[in-house]
C-alpha cells in the first residue's frame, strides 16, 4: 500500500457506500416473500444453511446505521428498495423513515429499485414482469421523489441472469444455460421502462448499476482468444451495448424474445450516469473437459469457455484476485469502446471480503483501487463517484454469513456493530479529500 496521500479527486466527486435490502434489512415477516426466501428455504442452497430473515436487522436499527454513515463522512448512501416490502401494506413507510433520517444526517439517499429480491410470484422469463417493474418504480418515485434526486434501476442483471437463471446457484435456481437469455432481455427492457416511469415522476438523475471487468485470454492461442471474446460478449457487452449503443452484439439479438427492435428503443432510453460494479478481471480460456470454478461456482463443462486462475496476484478471502490496475483498464477501455455514448461513470460497488477487525488487507485493497480510479480520471474518463461495498457485514447470498465485505463488523448473534480499521481509514481519507 502506498504511503503518500491519495491524490485529490475533482470538485463535487461523490463518495459513498452501498448495501442491498435483502442482505441487511431482515424483518422478513413484515414484507411479502421474494424468490430469495423461496430459494433459501430449499436445503443445500446456502452454504451455511442460513437465511436473511433477520440479516443485520437494519429494518429496526436503521438509525444506528445512518449514524455510522454520518460518522464515516460519506456524501451518499446507496441502498436498495425491496419490491416485496413495497408490496406489503406499510412497506414504503420504512423507506420514508430511512430517507428522512439520511437527509437529516446530510447523507444523500441513492436507492436502487431492484437488487435481486424479485417478488416470488413474478418471473423475469415473463414479459409482463417488465410492466410490473415500471409500475413499481413509479409508485416508489411518487413517494420518495421529493427527497431522492438520484435513482438506480437495476443491480447487476448479468449476475442475476448467469447465477440465477443459467447456472442455478442463486435464486430462482434455474439451470437454463443459454435459454436464460430472455431473463437478460426482460431485465434490460424493465430498466428502460423504469427510466421512463421515473422521468414521468420528475426524476432527472437516473442510471443503472452493471457489473463489469476486463476479460483476459489465458494465452495467445486463438482458441483461448475466441473463448475470452465470447465471455466478454456475454458478461460485458450483452449488458452495455443495448444501453449505450441501442443494439445487441452481433448474433445475440435474434435470440431475444418479442419485438427486439422496438424493445431496444426503450432499453436505450438516455441515462444520466452509468454505474459500474467492479471487483476483479477474469482470465478465460477454451473449454476444459472438467469445467472450472468461478467465484465459488462450478461452471459446466459444456460452456464454450473456462475461467482460469490469475497467477501471481493476491486474493481475497473469497478467492477473488486483487488487481487494482484492471479497474483503470476497464474504464479507459469503456471510453474507447463507447466514446461519446458513455455518460458520466459512477463506481456503484467496489469492495472485498476479509476477516478480522484490523482489516489491513481491505485497507490495501481500497487504497489500490481508489488510486487506480484516479488514474482513470487522469486519463480522461469522466468518473463522478465511488461507492464502497459494503457498509455492513451482511447475508452474502449463497455464501450465507461466511463472507465479510463490511467496513463495520456485525455480530449476527447480538447485532452489535463494531467499526473496523478500514472504517477509520476511509473516514480519514474522506477528510483529506475535503
């Protein structure tokens, strides 16, 4: 980790932290069921057998958590709104209280409307879900729009499609492989419809949070290069090209359902910022007979690529490679690929899983990635903000409570919050940034 101060970012740069509803709120009995409630109820789906029924009990402890945000000194808090909670009689009351508390603390609320917790009766394979999402977006905006100025429609439709619908390791647990593509299309269409609904409610600052990372071929062998290109197509371009260029990459449009040309006109509705969730690059090669493991997920051997280890770099406790310079590569590459079509960028998630209160590895990770982000700014990429994942140790989906991404340690038996060393480091860094 460098010992010199992190260079100053441009005036008005927005610093924040992120969470999601299902991972921290708890109070499951006070909302309707989601696909994740159904998924975690199935034995063997979550590695430690846990559920998010209580999680971090943020629903009842949000004032304590907002005080942690204020003590940290961040300018914004990216949280998600639970669609199943909004569907319950008093669900929006909670978000009213939360937004009021944030505003009183001087922390800008930045809600994400969908972070994977789909109401259990809905299905992204069905086109009707897109209209239902737009209606829900309008309801939330009507209630909170007098205080909320920045909105995010969806979080990581790529992962929700891949893990939830193609590989079955996340809710709703389907193993459709390439037959999962309609779920991707419908999420993108729902985004476009929600942008229109938010605009109709007066919103002027709307974007999306897409996950992206550089794809590196395992070798110069043409088979590895082709496999890496295909992986990049599926995990990066499939979710960026329709939004920014108004078209699918060659060969993918004809695999999508409905009137794709008409849908693309909605999907490409102009946005005010492009959110990027970045964690690591991916090294990809030609298929291997045994399949490979990616982020704790076994990738089927029948896929036309295999994910390989990136050697010679440190890894997080989750086994993810730590490569800060790949963030600079990603952002400068996006600017080259999309040019003027790329709106201002906000890093909507960046973080790591490490154990312990004296989490020096997390400090080194954040220091390295923030410096890499600054190098992208120096290279001319219009980056307007950076959000750390995450404020709290939370329910980490199929990993249960085995992974700790938080700046604040949570004892899930007592719900006691204890700021880690990284919390103090980020607070001091933000003070230095002014």
